[in-house]
């Protein structure tokens, strides 16, 4: 093969598209019921937007961004995630002037130069949401409840919801100190990246995937033991409201997010059926990002689901799309003309009609009808043209009915069979 997709990228072909549509349609319906509106953002941004928000010492910024100079000499980056772009747009368009909460969702591709493996791609699709302007933990609980309803609406089962709090600017310095103290006499056991992070941003050491580092940080103090009063109250209230909304969850004090912008609530949903890449969705609160991007202090919270992680889990249970509503098998030139006109009339009424063009034998036309899973078949020969009537065969039930040869009669018959 001369040309192939790049490593870590994939084509999405029908019939998989039916599964994508199922997920997107379910999510859109649920978003509407919670008042989320769609926003479409560019897939490229100025590089500093991501460095600033995701964090200079994060794996994404250090190792995974698709960054290049455009022809004007500007450094641009293919978005590795949606939140930073969203906040840029939120501030740029003064969306904070609208009444809170402001609720948005987006769907689209993200790019991370990660080592490709099962369920991990370099271009992957997220459905994400962001809710702005409210710092009440009831909103945190509601957004997690919405995520749970979307995932179960899609047909996902056996998921675990883990929540934690990662504190705020107030409690973080104290926690960093406690963590550094714990790590100080083990530093030689850590990789060179972690040794560098120790001074720059020790929290990132908790996110390192190197096996030796994972082992050496065992027993490190959890953030939730170092929360300030405000974060503690917020976290307590989140748990209470999750219970009120009947969202089963566990507290995972060791949950770490790979992005630096989070404050207070952080959460992750995972499936035991995905091996090491188990997170199907994740998110959290980011109360200082709008401020850092030059907007007025505005709290925010959101999450993103990974399409490529969800699809393999539900693929088998989403029904395959059916074939044409009607396959017209004409025998001869005159019949083909009639079939073409009838098909146009049916399409005008919203049905999927296909005409067999190639004038082959009835047998081979019927074989084709089966192959494309046609729901109904009609054969047009001399007799049918003369009487202006024909039998239409319901391929799902096998029965035949007589009908007049005009779009309305055909349409009514097909609709009644559905
Ligand atoms: P994230 O945890 O980096 O968060 O990504 C969210 C989800 O995207 C993951 O749970 C996973 O399902 C999927 N994902 C991430 N990387 C890959 C990959 N290489 N291949 C396939 N799927 C992947 C965010 O992106 C945040 N922006 C979420 C958020 C929104 N937080 C607040 N608002």
C-alpha cells in the first residue's frame, strides 16, 4: 500500500458511523435537557494558550503537543484538549456578560503526540462540556450526574465514578511542601523528569507513568488531607449532593489529573474493560483560568468523554443501520425510466430509494437487494408498466402486497410496514 493514515490516526467508516451518531444524538438530547448549548472552536490555537493553562511541566505540554510555526512565523498548536480553547473564546467574546451559569458543549478532534496503543490515539475525539460562573458544589454534582446519565443512555455499564478534591491556590502551597518532604529522601529513585519537577511542580510527580516512580511515590500524602476550610466544605457538599442525586461514586484520594488548571473538584469515570487506558471521561473544576486569561474572576467546571474509548464498549449493542427503504428492480429501458422517476418521488417524501441501473437478470438484482439489506423490493416489468400496478415485497417479513405505481401509494405502504 502506497499511502496509509499516519500512526495513531484512523479513518472512521460506515457502519461505525452509526455508533458515533448514536452517541452524539444521545449526548445532544441530554445536553438540551440541562441547558447546554453547542460551541464550535478552532482546532488550532496560539501555542502559549495551552502552555499557560495546561501547565509547562505537564506531559501534554512537555511531550505531546503538535506545535509548529505557521507561514507567518507564529507558533501554533493543534488543540490537545478543549478547555483552554473554550476559555480563550469565553473571554474573547465576553460571554461572562451573560447570566450565569453559562453552559456549553463541543464535539471534535483533539491531538496528542502520545505513544499509540489500544484506545490511545494521536487524533482522538472528545465530547466536552463547560459550565461557567457558578462555584456551588451542587453544580459539580449535577454535571457528574449528567455525565452518568449520558453514559448510561449510550448503553455503557460497569463504570466506576471516582471523585476527589485537589485544593486551590490557598491550600496547594502547604500540600506541595508536605509532598516534597515525603519525596525528599527518595528523590534518587525517580526519573530525571520527576527530579526536575520536584522543584518546578512536585504535583506532576504524582502523574508520572514510569513504573519506578509509581512505586517510589507509594504512600505519599493525599491532597484531601491538606484541604483548606473552603475546599473541605466544597468537597463534603459535593459528596452529599452526589448522594442526593443517586450517583454512585467512590473517593479516590490518589486521583491525579494530567492538566494543571484544576482546582477543588476532580473526577474520572473508568471502565474495567479498557485495560490500562481505562478512563472514558474525566473533568473537574477550574476556578482561576478565566482570570488568568484576562477575564473577570469566573469559576468553571467541565468534563470530556473520549469517543474512541466508548465506541468499542458499546459497538456490539448498537443496531446496524438498515438498508434502503425500497430497492427498485426494473427489467428493460422503459421500466428503468419509470423506476428512476418513482425513486425521486419517494426521496422527496424522505424515504431512501435505490434503483438498480445495470439491467442484469432478476435473480442477480434480488441477490443485490439482499446484500444491501433492502427493506422492500419492487420488480418493474412490462406487465407492471401496462397495469400501473406491482407487488412490493417486504424483505423483513416476506409478505407481498399489491400497490399502484405512484410515490404516494408506495410511500404509504412502506410507512405502514415500518
Ligand atoms: P483529559 O482527561 O485529558 O481531560 O481527557 C478526557 C478524556 O479524553 C479521557 O478520559 C479519555 O477518555 C480521552 N482521551 C484523552 N487522551 C486520549 C487519547 N490519546 N486517545 C483516546 N482518548 C483519549 C481533558 O481533556 C479536559 N479538557 C476535560 C475537561 C473539560 N476538564 C474540564 N473541562
